[in-house]
C-alpha cells in the first residue's frame, strides 16, 4: 500500500483547514461528492497527482468528459450518463479552483503543494465520516447491542475473555462472510460490519482508533479469503472462523433489517457517487464499439494496493510531506535450486548450439557419401573434399584403395521442350479520351440568385412570442399554444455570462520570470433550457450549457406534430433572444 504522510505545522494547518472548510461551505453536496470521488480515485491509484502540477489529472478528466459526451449522444442513453458528465465537469471546475487555492497559499508565503491541499480536504472528509459513524452508533445503539451481545458471548465462549484484536476481527469477518452466503437478501454490509466491529472491540476492552478499524477489517477479509482459497486448492477443510460459533443466527435478522433501512436512508448520494466512481475507474476508451463485460455499477473493484493519506499536526516549524510508494511486486521465498536457475538459459543455448553443429556435420557427410546410379549399386564419386578426407580417413581410405578404378558415367541432362502458355489476358496501351466536362462549378454557383427569407416567408409565418432577457433561477416562463397546422419554429440565441481566469505560471527557468495568462471564457454555471410539453406530458427538451453540448450560435428547433403545447423557458447567468413562429394558415383566424 502506498502511503502519503503529511506532517503539518499547527500554524500552517490552520490556514489550510480554514481555506478548505470555507471552500466546502461555498458549494452544495454535489461539489462535496466530487471532492470525495477525486480522493477515492487517488486512493485507488487511478489518477497521477503531482506535487506541483495537475496537468495529468486535467488530461484524465478531459478524456473522460469526452468519452461521457460521446456516450450521452448514443440513442437510448439514460440519465445516468448525463449525471456522469455533470460530475466530471464539476470535478474539472474543482481542479481549476484547486489551482487558485495553490496560488493563494503560496502568495501567503506557505510552501504549499497539491498533496498538502488534498490532505486537508481528506482530513475534513475523515472528520465528517467520524461524526457520521458516531451518530449511527448513538442512534442505533439498541440494534447494535442486540447483535454484539450474543455474538460477543459466543466469541468469548470459544476464544476466552482475553483475545487479541486481530483474532477478534478475524472471527467477526469469518462470521459475516458465512452469514452473507446463507442470507444474501439481508446481508451484513460494510457499514454495518464496521459498526459491529467498533462495539465488539469495546466490549472486549480493546482501544483501537475508529478510523483504523475499516482498514483492519479489510486486511482480515483478504486473509480469510486467501486461506479459504488455499484450503480449497489443497483439498483440506476450510478455516472455522465464525462458522462454529454457538448461537442462533435468527436473532440477528430483526436488528439487521432495522440497521439496513436506517443506513439506506442516507445512501442515495453514495450510490450515485459509487456509480460515477465505477465509470471513472474504467479504462479510457479510444473508440466506441460494443464494450466487453465490465464491473457492474456500484461495484467498485476491491484493491489490495491503495494509496493512503495520513495527516499529522504538530509544532514543527514547517509542513512537509513523505511519500512511500507501494512495491510493484510480491516477494516470494526462493527455492533450493534458485541459485542455478540463472545458468539455465546459458546451458540450454549451449546444448542447442552443439545439436546444430552435429546436425551440420552429419548432413555434410551424407551429401559427400558415394551416390547410386541406375544399374550400378557401387558407382559414385571417388574424390571427396580434403576436410572430409581428414575427418573420415579410417573409413573412406580403406574402401577406396580396395576398389579398382572405374569409369563414371555422367548422365546427360536433357532440356525439356518449352510448352507455350495460353494467353488469357491481353494488355495493350490506350489513349484516354479528353475530359469534356466543366472544370469547376464556381461560375454556376455565383449565378444562383439569393432569395430573401428563403426558409420562412413572412407572409406565411407569424411570430407569436419574442423575448430578449437575462435569465436567472426566478424568472422562468411558460408559453401555451394549440398548434393545429405544424410546424412551430423556435429560434434562440444564447449569450452566456463571461468570466476571466488569470492563470499564474510558476517560474521554471533561470530568470525566474512569473508569467500569467488571461483567459476569457463562458461561465461554467451558465445554461439555458427549453422544455416542450404536449398535452401535459414532456415531449422534448433542448438548450445550451449544462447537459447540452450545443454550439454557441443561433439555434432552431422545429415541432412537426399538431397538439396542445406548453413551452417552458428557463436558464441562469445567460441572456437569450427567443422567437416562436407558426403558420398563419390553420392557426391564426383571418
């Protein structure tokens, strides 16, 4: 597990905590959930956070935003894709604010980096979680005690009153794993298991920090699953932790049901955060074919290699950071023959080389041996190369000297008469005909007459609504109209509120020149939306900003079906020019 230890000085931590706390108060729960998702992504080693740069993090979320935009344009996409897109955009906005906080802290003379800022947000998040756990313990004391009391008695009967913390937690994890397999409809969730573990350790007089208990449970769960798999592979009985406790499991059903309902009341934002977290942890797509099976929503992959942020505050003069990266491999125990394994490739290569040399010699001897001719079994070449004569002196010399010289008949090589190949394809040169067509249609294009009001004739269409105003959250409008003769044409031109960002670049050259860049852009909170209702039911919705990826120029939307329509106009931080037109004929009485 990679560990980031942040040692704050008390004075500097007050500044970090003050800034981060006030920042969280400026925004709603959406921004807080975005910060939690960013912390989880770093914990799961998905994003590459640098000490003084967010470039890699920006690049990751920009690619994810592009991916979510592409998926949201696929027909049939649901609101989940839009939620992913909005959360991703909100995280990008938070990263931009993170750069500003970084500059402000360094402007105050604090040697800040992004690990220290993220650590302060993580500390605030841990404090909120600790408060939440304490509230659950206080509000659900009777239900927790109804589970801990018989479970603790059974564990004490099995292990005795004096038991180590790890042994207690291993027994609890074994019981929970077996119980969840037998009761999949009403299981012990991770939150309930943590609550039970806190109370169970207190019952046995163990003083463990509450924030360390989830990590200890994770270690015990991994160890239990590993031992269970090892038992299955070895063919021996599985471990007995939790499965042989002397108690009736039916007594846990009622308090467990109450705890599950109470925790589920506040789990809707968490479920959405987990679904977005799952989508962000998926590999970045380069194209968009049918995807293979991926982790189902709300099932974030459990990891054994996670980053962990530890925050300490003391009276040191300056804050500092210590990085301890996770190992890239799992150490194994060396076998007895491991000292000789390094020579195995060399020995294999030498054996192959010897085999090749021997095969070459054998083939050379076979090619130089006396050949056979028709009707003469002993006919062959009497002269061999000098090298072979020296190598096989004992074999060939005796056989040659014992024979009389003979005339070697050299066969006459006959050249076959060529057979003409039939021609199936004939190739000949031709002269292409000259191109008699026009070289360009530019002249014809210039001769086209421009017709005024080419799309909509003013004599045929009538403007029934026109407005040019700045929208906010309190001045939405709804227009109702009975469209008898379609179409209805809605034109809108959005002018969002602009904002100016001053990007400050830290000097990296020898001159130490501080550079800034002024960027004028549309405010990220600007949006405009048109909702069309037909007979009281939502018919369609269009707009700009927010969930709508529409270019920033005049747009037209056409309704082509008759009916009673209600058109609702709303927006925020945007000035919009709107015009609605219908046909005179069939809609307006003469």
